[in-house]
């Protein structure tokens, strides 16, 4: 089951995430079919993909062994969902985060997909069981949640529904690895998956520190960008702790009680509203006005591209050693 009998990939949704997936699959030599609700959206997406591929080639960050022009030829717009999905090895759904919309899309995919087609959702928070329970192909459905922007941040969370076949998760993981992504496989679905559970815990405490006036927004962000962030860019918090003592057991012996005591004083779960929202929002607008958001996003992506290149070189040095 799930042998590589096809090199066709179907991308449903041509927004920023769908475009990134299309480029990643094309970089690995797959034939990508792209579908959206209007032909104009698909055409605009392919034009943008062409620009992005050439920009990546110019910066030395293009994935795979094919040129930008060769990769572009592997990406085709389709006029119907049926044309997009027929004969696909793998479907990556990238429609907006709306449960009723996803149920509608998956009901259509269920009728069109082959029995061996893997159907993955890019959702960042909707549990796969909520939109796959009544499908005849439900054992082929899982979440493959990327991190935005996926081309520069390689993590993909693979989240099964209770009825997802184990071999589907294994196959999806192999495909993600082939793309050059870094998949992590959750043993079962859980609200927020892993990344957002960790991210929301951080955001919640940042919100509390701002609300209590302990730090302003710029200094809170500096704690991450100039403190935890650089350290966690190359290893996670658990391995960091392991290195910060003589192993994890020693770390817990040294700092476990302190961690517990400080954790008792963490802020409550917040609604992210009211007066604190106005205060945080105004400080952020002072730093980055709304009309400068796109410029700042481009700066962020350039930084992520440089970091990705650095990590590639580090990984290559480790392999050579």
C-alpha cells in the first residue's frame, strides 16, 4: 500500500501557504497541480511563484537540483478540483481556517481521490477528526501543518486522526523528508498540536508581563530575539537544558525546584483583549506602522533565508565530519 506509483501532487488553495507547498514539491521533482476557486487566483499564484523561484535562485537558496525555470514547468494550474486531484499520490489542502469550509472541501475530495491518495491539511489548529470522521477515505487523512513561511522554516507537524492508518503517517513523513522539510510525528491529535501549544504558552506569559508593566513590548521581544531565540535556533529547550548542566538529570536536580516555584507565579490564561490589547497594539504600531508591514515581512524573510543558509552549511559540515 502507498507505493510510489505517481509523482503527481495536488495543492488545493493558491494562497501563500499553497504557493510555498507548490515550490517545495516542485523542488523535489514532483509534478504539481494547483487549484483554487477562480482561475485568476491560480494564474496570479503561478506568476508569483515564478518570481519567488527566480529570487531564490539568485540568492542561492533554491531547493533541489532543477533550475527555477525547470521547477516552474512542473507546476500547472487546473480549472477543476477533479482535474487537480485525479491520480494524485498526495493532496495538500490549504483552504482558509474554517471548519465548515474544510468539511465541504473534504467531502468533495473524498469522492475524487484514489483509494491510495494521502490527503493532508495545512490547518494550524483544527483537529483532523473534526473534518474527516464521515469520509470513506478517512484512514488516508492527516494534518501536515507547516510553519509560515514554509520555504525558510522547515518544520512540519504530522497529526493523525484517531482512524488515520499508521502507514499513511509514515509515508507522509518520508515525503516531507524528501522535500527537505523537518517533520515531527504526533502520536495523536491534541488541540494546538505541538508548535502552537508551545507558542501560545510563550505569548500568554509575554502578554502578562506587558499587562503588569514589567517590560514594554520592545524589551519583551528582545528577550526572545536576543536571548532565547538565538539559542533555540539550533537546538530545542530540552537539549539546551541538557547542555546547561551535566545532563538533564543533573539540570533538574539543580534547577527543578526553582522552575517549579517560578512557574507557580506565571500569569493566568488571557483572552488577549481589553486595555492591554490597546497598549500592546499601540507599542507595536509605533515600531512597525501598518503601511510598513510588508517591508518588515520581507526583512524577516531575508533574515530567515540567511539563517536557513547558515544551518544548511552547519549541517553539511557535520556530515563531512
